């Protein structure tokens, strides 16, 4: 849909916010060092995970007519050395919410992560 009404976008963003906070756990963002799967329905290779960040609950900071902004993540320890190429966001029920390409959809100060180092996210704005 290239042209969606403001009212429809707001409805989609509100449902997305509900989806992110569903489940018994907090939403997470996992950064990977592999090629990004073609779609979010393709399983990620867990051996390529570099770090898992946890979002507060509720994770939604703001819902607007053009984006959903998530609260900053916790600061997590990198568990594997590698170059972050993409990230997957999971809701509180461990269901895939979105895939993000590092450098296009999400920016890191340094994409080269080193085991034992730390990472956090200051701001994430998801757009429909």
C-alpha cells in the first residue's frame, strides 16, 4: 500500500504497539552477523546472534500517525565477536515483529561488536 490514510496508519501503529507488548516476557532485539533472511517468517540462525537487548515493558514510548517509537533498551553484554548486519525484533511472546537492516533501518555507532563489550539502543522508530 503506497498511499494509506492517516487514520489507517494510526490504527496499524496502535495494533503494532499491542503486538509488541503481548506475551509474558519483554520484547527483545537481537543483532546478527549473517545474511538477513528474505522475510521475517524465515528462522534466524541462533549461532549468528551477537547480542540480545531487552526493551522495557511497555516497550512503546510513542505512537504517531507515521511511526511507533520504542523506549531505549537495556545495556547488554555482547556474547560473540562479529559485524552486526541486521537485527530482529521479537515481541513478549517471542514472535517476530520486524527485521531491520543495520545501516539502513537501524544505525549503530560501531557495527563491529566484540565479545564482552556492551551495546544498547537509544531510540528505535518503526515506520509502516
